[in-house]
C-alpha cells in the first residue's frame, strides 16, 4: 500500500513473488491497518463470488488507517450492498446496460472515437490520456447518464479527482453527488430515459428507494463508467505500443477485436484491488480468515496467475478462454460490462484503422494510488504507418 510502488515502482514483480509463495498473505500497513492480500486467481474468484462469506457492505477499497471503520455509503449503493438489496438496486438500472441497449451506442462511440483521434493526429500527437481516453467514455455515455454536454467537463474533473491521489480524497465523489442531487431536484416527474429517470421509475413501480440511495447509485455508476474505460484505454494503448507484433496482428485482421478487448482488459486490470470483509470465520486457500478481517483481491495479480493463464506474462490478443477478473465476478460482476466492451472495441477499431503509428513521446505518468491501475498522462507521437 505504498503509493510510490504504483507511480514509480513495479507492483507486478511484487505480486509475482507473492504468488510464488502462496495465494493468500497477511499484510500490515505502516499505519498498523491489516488485511489479507489475495494474489491468486482461484482464491480471488472465490472471494468475489461468495458474498455470504465475504460481504461488500463494509467497504470496497482498502484504507490506510482502519479497514474496520464504518464506510460511507455502505448498504445504500450497488458497490456496497449484498443481496437482496444489491439485487434490487442492480435490477432498477439493469435495462440501461443490456447488450441490446448498449449496442445502440456503438455508432456514436465510433463517431466520437474518430473525432478525438483525428484531433490528436492533426497535432502530430499529444497526451492520449487527457485528450482522448479521459474524454471518450463520458462523451458517449453523457445522454444516458443524464449529463448535458456543457456539464461534461465538470463531471470529468470530479470523477478524475475521485481517484486522483493516494489518500483517496472524497471531494471528487462529493461533487458528483452534489451534481446529481441538484439534477434530482429538477427531474422529479419528468419522463425520460436517463439514469435518474430510470431510478425514479423504479421507485414509482414500488422499489423502496430514498433520494440518498438514488444519488449514491448515480455516483457509483458515473464514476465507474468514466474511470474503467479510460484506464483500460490508456493501459491498452501502452501495451500495444510496447508489443508491436500484437498490434500488427490486430491491424492485419489476424485476431478478433472481441478477444483483443478481453486480453487488454486482463492485461490492464483498471481496478487494482477489490476489498471484502469476512462475515464469519472461514478458510481460504488453506488460510484461516477471522470474522471481521479485511480481504483484498489484487486483480492484476489474479489476472497473471500462471496456474490459470498459459503464458500469463505475455500479451496474447487471441487468448481464449480468458477468465480474467477485471470486470469483477459473482453478484458484483460489472453492470456495464457490455458497454465497456462496446466502447473499447470502438476506439480500438478506429485506432487500428487510422493509418497512423503511435509511439511514446515521453515516459507515462502513473497515478500514485493502490485503488486504480491507471495513468495521469500518456504522451504520444503520431506518424503515418
């Protein structure tokens, strides 16, 4: 949990050494906060799927000070609930994110991707992270999320700040919630198809849903919708730059975009970890876990477990099957998984069809946080292929 490990070091070497020693390890932070680090795929999948043993209601991210302290929003938003409440909240918005529903955004996603890439190409390069990856997800999803075009920069800034420092400052989340609280006040009774409309319709249909839960759910979905795709895009582009043979395979049509998207998700693992809390004493991979213990699944490590993935340390765009955990698992499998894949495929397609070559202009700047596996800056130079 040293921020410098993620901004300046190589956590993959640490995770590899831990996996070789065993799938589960007891960790104590400098502050004295304790947790069990799950670095193996099988044990990690078990934690993510067994909500009766490993609850989400006491926090989803490790904290530097005290993982047992009360967690804001617990029990009132999808990421911090278990069934049956989680099932209710998920069902309330699920129709917005079905494969059929999100496929309707595919044409817009391609259009936005082309526009952003054209702008970057016209300059001969620039910061892919800020000029393309950060802008792309919200530009495509703004309408269904209920964000007017003129408000996109405000929400983009707030979601960035929600994960932008090692202390997990909450002000970014606060600003997102304040925004949607204001939107809720002007939306009541309006007929529409965006996020707040959908939640209000669910309440009108009989789902007990407070204003607080609506606002918290909006924050949960909007931050995830913005952050997951942009970190996968940044990490995916860097991976392709560093693996030119794989990029050539994609350009030449020797691998399918669908398998390439999943392999880039495995490789990038936008969420660095997911925390759960043991409900009762249990055993995990031969290790005794006590009730109340924090258990963190380190997703990038699980995704490179050699006992599950052949050539786990290599980027294999044709990999199949690909049981990565980048989109979670069990009841908390990413609600927007289909949308994530549509967006990644659109930008990846436009990127490979653009007829240009991207190279690093300077070293990427990584976030100094153990919460997300992402970059602040990814400077690139662009030239014709």
